[in-house]
C-alpha cells in the first residue's frame, strides 16, 4: 500500500464520522449517508494509489541521448554494481537473468526480505522485483522501455522506492556517459 492507499483509509474513516455527524441531524439516513461518504472517499484515494503503482511499474518509454552500446553498459553497470539496502535482508543486488544484446533486451530480478508489521506481529516476507528493459537504437540515441513486475501486493512502499531508485540511477549513469 502506497501513501495514497493509507490516506484512503484515514480519509474514508474521517468522511464516515463527519458525514454521520452531519446526517444525524436529519434522522435515520445518517448511517447510509456516512457509509456512502466513506466508500467514495476511500475509493477515490485507493484508485489514485493503484494508478500511481501502475505508472511506476510501467514507466513511459524514454529516449536516452547515448548510442545503444553506451545505454546497454549503463543499465548493466547499475544492475551489477549497486547494492541496495533493503532492511531485513541487508544489502541485495540485482541479478541479470537473461540478456541479449543483439535483440536489445535485459531481464533482471531483485530478491530481498522485508519486515512487515510491528512488535510481536512482525513478519518477514520475501519480495521479488522483475525488470525487463528493451533497448532500440534510434540514430545516435537509444529508446528504452522498462517494465517491472512485482510479486508482493501488500506493503509495496519499499518496492516502490527500489523501483524509483533504479530508474534514477539509470538516468544518472546515462547523463554521466552522454557525449559532450
């Protein structure tokens, strides 16, 4: 659940209380009005959270100002070179599963453990993020399309941050390696 998902629950409860209090002035319809207000508030923010996650998992295609071999090297350097602090499992590294430079695609996986909950209710759960990067030459530039898959629907906060971090690192490596 991302920040909008948590906000959906909090504002849904608040809408229930406020609408129930206001509607109580009008008699027996107070409970249905409060339930409707809570549902529509929750639905709005929950849908917003799902759309944000979908956009993160399937970012728009980018055109990088470097040739295909440089873009390929940038992605491989980020995937092979940077350890990621993941909390319960310490540092984790991306593992390249398949790569085909002739066809321009790389598939990688990041596996780590994450602690969910607090106190006696803490659970350590295994997480996986799969990345597929498709690179296509376009003159002196390279078109890059990254897609991510996650196999952990609950507690996606850390997963979201790791995907954002990977995308930022790809761009910074490309920026550092672009022709001057």
